[in-house]
C-alpha cells in the first residue's frame, strides 16, 4: 500500500524538479520515489560495506584493486 508524505523543498529545487519532469516525461512523484530508492540502496550498501570492511582488512584486502586481483 502506498503512503503519502509531505516534504518542504526550496523553490529552486521545485523548479528543477518540474523541468526534469517535463524533459523526462515522468511525474515528479516518480522522480522523487526513484531518488529515495537510490538513496536507500546506497545507504544499505554503505552499511554492509562497513560491516564487512574489518574482515576484508584482516585478510589484507584494502583497495578495489585488491578485490579485482582476487577475482581474476
């Protein structure tokens, strides 16, 4: 079930959202929903990364390059 929330944004942000909505032919609510979804996904990723990081560091995996090297 979808819920409605109300937020306050600066006027310039509202104008940008309206312009983006027109250019992408998408409702503003869809754009905001997509943005919130991406933000939540990034937050979950960072949380998981922070949980795994100590284990990776203990194995000497410190950089992306270390990961890529192990994946070869």
